[in-house]
C-alpha cells in the first residue's frame, strides 16, 4: 500500500493533540467558551468523565489550520476514550501509559490543583525512599511555567512537604494564554512539516510541566505522554499498511557513537596552528549534530517524525520503529552505508554501532524497560565488533594515498593533506567554532546549503544561521528550522544546545591572544583563547579543566524505577513515557540549565571586588563549554572559577533532582598552563574523575585530593522523619568518614573526613588571615609539611594498594607552629579549630588542597 503523507500526518498530529483538552479544561476555558460545554454530552454520557475530550475537539476545530490536514482524522483522536473511529488513538494512549486504562477513572474533584511530581523523586537505588506500604509520598512538584529562559529558576522542582505547592501566580490560565498566543502565529504555516515541528516545540515548551493524569500518580507530563502516544500511533499506522515480521509490532532501535571524546580532544596545539579553543568547540558541535543527522535520516527514510525519538544525546539515540520488512531492509542498508562513510571520514577514530529489538504491544506496555536493557546489551556486544562487515574490503586495510606528496594535518594528526597546515575537517571546526557564539538558528536539510553548513554526505547537512536571515527562505530550502536555545517570534521550535563560550563584547587589546592567533587585537564577537582565560584567574595564571558526570546513570534507568508488588497498582513505573521523561529532564539540565549556571558564576566573578582583571565588563563569559552530552561535560575556564563552577553545578544538580540521595554527580579537575596539550589535560581530568568514582562517588577530586561534596540537604529523603530510623548513621557512614589502609595493618580502618565545602571554608578563612597578616605563608607551608611528614601515603606493590602512615607527633608540631607563626589576634581561634576542637588530625590529613589553593591564589 502506498504511503499517504497527508493521512499519516493527520494520525500523528491527532495523537499528539489527543489530550490537549486537559490543558484547556484545567485552564477553565469552558467558562468563556460555551460551545465546549454544549459538546460535553457527545464525549461524556455520564456528564463527568472525559470532559477534556470536548475541549480537544474545540482546539482542533478552531486552532488547527483547515488546509494543512484532514481534520476528520483529527476529530477521531478526541474520541479516543470510547470504541469506534478513535481505536488507534485509544490503543496508543493505553500503551503509552504503560497500563490498562479502559475502565472509567474519574479525576478527583481537586484535579486542577494537582501538580506534576518530579520523576527524580521516585528513583530508588541503594537508599530506600518508599514508606512501609511501598508508597513514595513525593514532596517535589513542578510550577506551571513555560520552558523559557526567563523561568529557569522556576523550572526546578519545588519542595512541598504538605504535598501541595503554591501557585505563586503560575496558573493554568496564565500558562494557556502564553501557549495560545504563540499557537495563533502558526495559522500562517504553509506546509504540514513546518507546522508540525513548530507545534511540537510549543507543546514541549508549555506542557512539559503539566501532569498528563491526576487520577493516578502524577509524575508523567502531558508532553511526554502525548509524544509517546504519537510515536506509538504512527508505528501502528505504518505496521497496518506494511508487511509485519512475526508477532511484534515495534522495533526498539538504538544507535551508539564510540570514541567521541578521544576524537574531539585529539586536536593538538601546533606551532603556527592557532584557534584551538574554537576548533574544539566546533568539533564538539559537529559530533553532537552528527547523531542528530543520523537519527533524522532514519526517520525520514521510514516516513516517521521526531516523536519516534525516545532520546538523542550523549552519543546515543533510541528510536521506536515499525517492525516491517521494509523497515528491516532500510536499517540494514543504512548500517552498511554509515559504517563505510564513518571509515572514510574518521579512519576508525569514531565508530557507529546499532542494535534492534522487536517488541509486541504487551512487551511495550509492561516490559519496555527490559527490552531497553536487552538493546543496550546488544549495543555493548556490537561495540567490540564494529567495522566487522568491512574487514574483507581492501580499502579497510590500505589507504588511497595516490602519487601526490602528502603530510599529516598538524592539528588532528589524522588526515593527510597536500598543502597548508591543517586539513579541511579541522578548518571546518575552526569556522564553526567562530560562528557558534553568534548563531541564532539551526536548520537541517538533505542538501548542502551554504558555507556555514556541515556536510554529512548522503545523510544530510546542518546549517548555522545568524539573526540576519530570511526565515521563510530558509524554510523553503530546509526540512526544518530551529531557534538555538529558545524559540523566537519567527521560529517556535527550539534546539537545546549548551552554548557558553567567552567572547569579546568590544574591541580589546590582549597580549594573551598573541600566542594563539598571532594578533593582540580582539574584535567584538570573537571567542577568547585559553591563554586569556588563564589570565582571568586570581593569582596563578592557569586554566582548570573540569569533567563531570552523573553517577550510576545506567542503574538509574535500568532499576531506579522498579517498584514493590504492592505498588504495582499505580502502573508500570518503568514505562516508556516515564523513562522518556527522565531522559529529557537530564538533557535539559545539561543544556539550558548548564548555561545558566556558567552565567551565574561568571556574574559573581564580575562583581567580586578582589577581581582586578581590567576587561571583566567587556567579555560575555569566562567559561568554554567544550562538551556537554547526555550526562557528562567538559568545561575549561580560569582555574579558581572552574572550582567554583563545579560546586555550582553540583548544587543546582541536586536541587534539580530533588536532593534524592540515589542521584549524585562526581567531578574531576585538572589545573595546568594554557599551552598544555588539551588532550592530555582532559585525560588528567578524566583520571581525577575516576578517582572520585573509585572513592565512593558523590565526590570531587582537585589537586589530587578527593572529598565528598557536602552534607545532605535537610530536604533529603534520608533526613525525612518517616525514613530517619533507616539512616541513623547515614552522615557518619557516607559523608564524614573514609576507609583507608594503614601501613603494617591488613584490615580496613575508617578515619573522619571533611567535606569539600568544609575544606573550602577552611581555605577562605586561612586566606583571610593571610591577607590580614595574621598568619604568614610560612605557616601554610608548615601545614603541608605536617601533612607530608605525619600522614605519609605510599604504594604497597605487594598488596596493590595505597597505605597511610599516621604519626601523632603532628600535634606538638602543630602547636609549636601556631605559637611561632600566628599573630595573637587569631591564635586562639586556630587552636580551637585545629587542636582543642579535636579535628586536628582531620584538617592536617586533608590539608594539601586548602594550602595549595592559598598558594595559587596569592602567587
């Protein structure tokens, strides 16, 4: 049967809008529009259930353009709660929910007051968060605010111990008014593809914070439920018109890019090859868009839309596809072609593997997470066999060098060139890195559009545009256009991309730029170099390389939402909608919110009275966000501010994830000179991150020292009154002690430790005393000497472990140092803190970081 594009889009759009009436009903539109009330009887014979369906019908009639789609198909979606023409939508709705909901389930009387629970407050790994009855008693709710930059703080879940969160002016009607004002602008759309993507963007912006249902546990947003419902409906529609394979209707298809960070940071700093910061940013963007291009190519080949993307971030994508003969053939062809292209373009530096798992309707409803685990296992096995299908080809083993004299690119040390210093790929990265800070729009197309396009061969192209463009003209050339960061009046769809980078706001004369570009004059809009970032630091002129990622993310997705049997009546917690919500929320944090945190730390740096950098008001930021994908990041900036940034990201991340003790993040920082090879610096940061993970996670490692971030927030689950008895010794076991091996002893011993926040406070206190001449740098040096002398660490190669040797003679040494090197004004204070307070061993044992921090600050 031939593909009917108009009918297909009617099906997908109908499924996407099937519950839009819930938004309208909660905004009480029927009070202003009596026509809605007049239709209640058609959709709700009992006068109470499914009243929102009448609202949906009104929306379709009055707000969807008449000439773009067959509205008779859309009206069927409004009838999805009863048998008949809306059966496709009804079935997709139930599968998306991950539970049967065929019987009447009236909403509670206070349904308009119920707010969306954060999915993060449900994750349970090593720390139980359910009460004795297996209930969650969630206390974190979402305000009704749009997904817009002006509401970033309000987008964080709000703590509501009573179970209800105050509106603070964020009402359904206010949210609806903003939504419908932008929807009205879409009536001038001339093609269904543009209209669909623009409406999809507005639905995400305004309905991500609305509970899809209030008669069950309200933790799935209206957007995520509608999106997965549309994906399922589109698959069922295509399966019904194709040749299905076996009993399964669905394919869960996963793709994975391997070698991403090695490829990005392979760029080297060579003599005469400047702009390394720009080339890094450009290459990072290229890799991020590569994954988008591949997933979109597959969808276009199969006549599907973006609703079928369960997630696409961090080097992975997951798609929901129809299990038909045609699909299988196209996927096999795609995998062969993409591997050949990867080999030609990246010479094995980047690899792509894929895996597919068939799913029946029942498996999608009740075993989606198990199938997801199965797909991930297949991807892991495929990684060790990548390029297997190309091993027999001669070009796999023999490069086509030709007769021309060639040299290796001095930037990437990978591609061969016949002239110049760098290859076309590295030159492309430089151009994109320069353009990114000023780019306002991103478009995807089958064809190469301009010299600002990234060409991905037969798989398509992506083009960056400044604000000085004709959007209508771009739409005629492109499949779809996005605003970068946030929607604009001309483009409602937005593409989430972390864009923080330091650039000049006016013409500057900076001697630090000469090392990289050869010029000291910096024009407005030009990104700044690592050397300039180092110059922004206080004291030592170095950069810090920060690497962070979420701890146990795989376990969070695979078992974090499992529930005891007595809680099963609330539905399958590992449903496709819920896991999609979890993925989308994490992606949102590592894009829009990450940019905001960088800006927050930058603003504090600007107003710091101790900051004497002369051009602090003439730059856009101090951080270079080189890589942010999925759940991890790499950021470069002034060494001292990178430490502050790490603390800021961790603080905001815990707020975003409801201070759930099961969801933590770890960090590693490496501090170096700006000319130090960036590939090596990132590896050092990675080693520091691994040290944080190996010491127990939820930690930061900087200057070789590792510490837990801080004490648990009072709103943490482990401090909840009903759960406190389970975690009576949580602080002692998880926060304030560390297991070590002492020299000469075989058993593990535990020592008391300070958190990183406490170490930072100690550092700032000593720094204040130093600046006031109450202590000397000699006293700081003696603290380090005490650490090295009385708490020596050595490696035991026979036992394969690090061992510590503790000597209590540090106490008289410390007392002597205080008496001889500390002014009387603060002598008693330091004695109390370090000696009589009983914390001397802890402070001296962990004294390297605070002391080293002070020396670098005042160098």
